[in-house]
C-alpha cells in the first residue's frame, strides 16, 4: 500500500455503499429523513473492534441512534472508526442547512452527531469519550460524490483546538505496519487489522493534543467552560423520550424524529432537558483547513468523522470514535403566546379570545404530538424546547380556555 499522504478528499474507502444500499435516499420516492441515509466511505484504522461484526457495520451510522443514557451507552447500533485517522463519510437525502440563530435555536445549530460516550461515575464533567474530528463538505460539483473541499468544524472560542493555531498545523499522520508493530500504535494481533489492509499504510486527520481530551476519561470543562463542543462522541445519547436524564422515558409519545432532532446545548456541561443528547454543531463553525478562516457554508451534503485521539492503552485498546447516527436539527418557529388563540378559528378572529375551534385544534395537535410551535412550551419548564407539546402545555391551555383567557 502507498505510504504517502493523499489529499483528504482522496481517502481510500474500504467500504463503498452504492445507491442501491441507500436507506430513504434521493430518488427513492421516500419522504426526506432527518437522519443520515448514505455511507459514502468507511475506512477504519487498526483497532480491537474493527473485525467484530457488532462494531464494524457502517450502516449502523444510518437512521436514528439507540441511546443508553448518561450512565452507560447502548452499543447495539454503533460503528467503530478504529484508531487515529479512521473515518466514516455520510450523506443525507436532503442538505444540511445553515440555520441562523433564532429564539427556538439560539446557537443556530444544524447537525447532531451521536456516539457512545457516557458520564463517568455520573459526573457530566468527566466523560468516558473518544473524541472525533468533524468535517463537512458541500456537493459543489453536483455529482453526488464526496470529492469536494472539506472544512473542519472549529467553534469560535471553544477549547477544542489549540488557540491561535490554524487547523492545517494540527493535521497529523500515523503510519501503520502489520509487519513491524510500533509499540505506541500497535496492530499487535491480526484481529486489529481492517479488512483489505496489509503491509504499511498511513492514516491522517486533525489530532487533538490537549491532555484533558486524551482520556480515556476526559475532562469536559476548563476555566472557560465546556471544552468538548465541536467534537464527535463526547456527549451521551439519551434513552428515547428521557427528558430529565434519569434513564427512563418520560415522554412516551416521543419518536426518534422528534426526540433525536432536539439538540443539546453543546456549550454547557450536562444534557439540556428535552434533548436527545449527542454532539450538536453549527455549519457556521466550518473553517478553511489552510487558514482557519470561516467558509460561510449555506448548506452541506457530506459529513466526515475521524478518530482524533492518538492513544493506545494496554488495558482498553485504542481510542476509537464510535458513531451511532447523524441527525438534522429540527428548528421550531417561536411565536408569541397570543398566537394560541385563533389557531383553529377563522382568520378574522382576533387574538386574545379562546374559542371551541382553538380547543379542537390544540387537542388534535396534542394527540398527534405535532410540532405546532404556536402552542407548545407555554406551560412546560423554561428549558423545554418549542416544537414538543407536553402534558404541562395541555393543562395550561385548558386552564386558559376555562378562564376565557388569552
């Protein structure tokens, strides 16, 4: 195998899934999915799980994730990337949109990456995590292939990458040789070698060098606050419907499409109530790899995630990012409380007067768990995001209706 370093856009793909294997892909006639639907490349680096069928299936990164919660992950649907530089490239059946900041999405978040991190000992500031670098690309040449320029997600002000250092300075390579094992990065046994690899080869990506991120238990905070935002596989994936982090489903009507599209606030330690967890990012954070300058992408079509920690433990094996899904952020439309009056009445009905039509419209929306931003969040806790109708909302609405209030 070649030992030279190709351009990042020319990564050798050990697994390529064609359009025939696309789940809900473009042209199938299926409705658009909020989750990744295509695996374009899967090129794991050596690792203890890369030949384990439970962990080396790249299609595990498609569709909704399976969450285990903050105390222990579910590993039933994750794919390992192996050691440093192992990667997976995924696509959607619709573009990832760069959303502006809004009341319902104050950080302008666009995409959520799910892995199998968890809070060590229940401490949200101590993560059992294996961080991955996240890159995005737009299909500028419209050929459906991930052969366009890649840009690194590097949030402004985050402790993710060295301050003042352009990303290109953090591009590292690792040479693997199954005939002469490096004691620091050893494919010590044949089971560590990915299928199709032999001899000597090189992997490369943006390497994290901050000791607090090298794990296996990583520090999520520094004096400036949360340090892991902008990385993959650093935040737990919640149990479906668990809105308070106790490991039990509270919202029994939650669906993956509504729950796992609600982002956690990546700038604060812990899980935002009502969020499905995972690591949320904004396309606004994409920078040019040569200069570190923002690239201002309006949309992206491809997402590449690579193991960004170069570490092998004699007890735990290699640091290897695991991926269980990607989701588009569902952005609610926040409207004044007065909008709940007249939602079911004629357009001429003034706000401020609740009618039977309003009641019927609200009950219908509640029964369907519809993302009707006009009425949701009015009675729930302040942290409850718009776009999810809860029992508190229903009680508040009924109370307002009974009192004739607006």
